[in-house]
């Protein structure tokens, strides 16, 4: 018992106090370490978010720059392609005209050989004939087309090239300067004289085209242009205050109507 005297008791209390202080200091250090870890995690998250945001903004800027570059390049290329189609068509017609002029005179009756048998009906092509005389209604359509300042024509690129190929050689057709292309669709501002050239040229091709497909395409485009101009004839308007003339070559099937309440097409039987 003497070993645990007053002096030893005081010493033991001091040791216990120091141990308690050490434990408190350890707890404080653990809390500081935890706080620092949380701060590090937050910094990491903020840095990751900033990087992702910066990359997204960079991607958006790059995409916008590529889109502008594509628009800047595709416009002139489309205009150049349109002009090339018109030039090729003009050269083709000039070559045909030159061959016709340089053709030898017809043989005399003594030189003629027996006429060959005619080809089957399905293989015969329509003979080229003189342009049909324009009727009074046709003259009205052409005069109305000539009065249109500019019509916006929207069609597939192949359809536009077909129109330019057959109407380009006409003296009144002018390749429009504002031609844009997006997703294969061409939008062009066509003048009144160009509409007149397109209507007359496509009308001729619809009767004298080399193939049924050529005649069908020309007839469809001729009908669409004529119907658009006829609407102007039936409801004319001059100057401002009316919608510009728009021609859209994009036929589609109508969506099926659904019966009220069951969400099924009208032609679908009700098996309930």
C-alpha cells in the first residue's frame, strides 16, 4: 500500500491525464484527416465536372465549326454541279444538232434497201415531233409564270438535276445563284423566266422522252409546276401582303386516321 502513496497517485493521475490528452489529440487528427479527405474528394469532383463541361463545350464549338464549314463548301459545290449539268445538256444537244446537220442526204429510190421489220410494240420509242402548239390555257399559264418574281423550289438533288438537265439549254432558263442543299434536298430560288423555260421544256420531254421513266418524271414535274402557277392565276396578288410562291416536290402517303377512344386505324376490325 505504501507503493501507492500520495506521490505515486499524483504521478498516476498525470499519466492518465496525458493519455486522455493524447486520445483527444488523436481524435482531432482523425477529424482533420477526414475533413481533408472530404475536401480532396470535392476538389476531384469539381475538377472532373469542369473537365467534362469544358469537353462538352469544345465538342459543341467543333461541331458548329464543322457545320459552318460544310455549309460554306456545299453551297458553291451545289451551284457548280447545277451549272455542270446544264452545260452537259447543252453540249449534248449541240452534238445531236451537229450530227443531224452533217447527216448524208437520203438515198435515192434505186439505192434504198428493203425496209426492216418494225420492232415489237413494247420496244418502240416515241418519235420526236415538232413541239405541240400552245393552247390558250397554256399561254395563260406561261404568262402567269413569267410574272412570278421568284419561286422557292424544294426537291431532291436528283430531281433538281433532272430539271436543270432538260430545262438548262432553254434560252430563258437561268441557273439560280441561291442554291442550298441539306440532307440531299435542294432549295433554289427560281425566277419567272426559268419557270417558263422549265414548263415548256418538261412539257416537250413528257411527250418525246427516250424512255418511259424520263417521260413520267417530266410529266410529273410539268404537272406540279403547272398546278402551282394555275393557283396563282386563280387567286392573283401583286406586291407585298401574300406568301411567296413555293413548289415542294415531296409526295408522301397520308397517315391513317384512328378511331376515337381505341387508338386503332379506322380500317382495323374490333375483335374485342
